[in-house]
């Protein structure tokens, strides 16, 4: 079978997971290039692999571009737009770690460039591929929830000062953002995927324990265009350890709660009208299979299928923009103290400001 060959741009901690998944979950995955501005770091990743190390993305593609099928951009969030500008001209599909960018105008530029060069773009929101999430989505699409009432995501994680000090860009407005942008990005994507378009948001954010520029704790109340409400609770100031990363979907005909660390364990599956598949869902789809990186593996497999069949990916650039717009509105609300109606042009949002 034909190999799918990846070039990795950005050799930070998240690259370890992508490398593991490509090598262990993809039957024919292979990494042919590693790029990082720290050439020594790229060399460490490339050691004992068939991949070659580089310290410049363009130099990498000029040297081995004919061997590359997909470019994975795993750099700090504030550099994503710059990376796309450098690489889109090579015509290879782009997989970008969440979020798509930090500023909406940068996201729009990324989408425009990819359209101009006819390049497929995928944003990494792998939790959509968690087994209980897939079944909950099927229930939503079949109408089992009825009228949606409320959706809630709750992120209670520990990120101590050592985590932020490990990389200078973490917790900064220019390159990262706070808990809403970094850790809760997946949960925000999941909430809107289930509950629909957001009409308005009112939020508050504070920095309680970590010495960073941005918030480590925040809460937001959402009103969706379908009339349902939403709640986002997010903090990296949980001590002494991680507690949960969950989503609750409440409707007139049923309720589902998916918990665990990253929305990967079924907690509640109750519907007014039972279905013959309910017991199977509770038994066989209550959690992901054991092993690190299952959902990312499923995400990458689907991205490869969409490239090969020339169809849209589940989380393309437009889907990635949705969560970024909401995150930007959350920060606009924090800065102004106002309820922010989407669609809007950020005025006070500090995310991505240089």
C-alpha cells in the first residue's frame, strides 16, 4: 500500500504525540522531515528515524518536498499564519494544530491562501473522534435529543508554573492565549459542534495561580441561535491534579454526559424513548480503546481518506474558524465587560496582538 509521508513543522511537546500516532496508528504513515527553528531539537526527533532534520521550513520543502504528502504544522499558535504563508505555495495538504490562528484576520488570510492554492486544510480537533462522542453525535443527528436546552463543557486541569516556564511562549497573548485558547479550545469546538451557532457570549476571566499574561481561569455563558444556553467553565488552576474534561448535552428528550480527562468516557446516556442500541452504546462505546493517541490516530486516518477521495474533512479550515471566533468573542467580553454578539470584528481582544 502507498505510504502517507508527513513533514513535521515544530518539534515541541505536541510533536511527540503526532510522531507516536503516525508511527503506531497509521498502517502506512511515515515522517520524512522534521523542522524546528532549534535545529538541535529537530535533530533529536529525526534521530533513529528515516526523517531528515531541518531548521527552516522552506529549506525542508525545497530539499524533500517531492517526498511529502502532508505538512503538519505543530508550532505555537501565534506562528500558524506565518507558517502557512511560507508553505502553502508547495501545494501540500496542511494539518494545523488547534487553534487555526490567534486572530480572525489571520484565520481568514489562511483560508484565502489555501483556496487560492487549492490546498486542503485540516484543524486538529481530535476529540470529535472519541467513541462516546461519535455515538452522541449520531443521536443528535437522528433527533433523539429533541429541542436542545443546555450544553456545558467543564475543564478542570492542572498546569503548574513549571509547565508555563518550560516554553516562553506559553500563556502569552502574542503566541498562545490562556486557558480558553489553549486547553479549552477542544471543548469549545465540541460545544458548538453539538449545540450549533452562537448568538452571543458573556464571559469573565482571571489569573489566579499562574504567573502568565493571560487567564488561567474563566467562565462564559452562551446563547445559541436555536435558543439553547451554554456554559463554559475552564481552569488550569486545579490542584493537586487534573479532575476532568467533560461535556453535557441536555435536550427535551434526553441527556448525555461525556467525561474523563478529554471527553472520552461515557457517564450518562439517558433518553425518554429508549432505543435497541442503547445497551450496546453503554457497553461497547463507553470509552476509547486503551493506548495513547487513539483519537488523533482516527483523526489522521479520516484526513488521509478525505485527501484521497477529494472530499471535505470533518474539521476543515472553516470549522476551525468557528471556535476561534467564539474564543475571540470571549476575550472581547472579558475586556469590555459586555455581552458580545457574533458575528463581530474584534476591537479590544488582545489575543495574537504583537
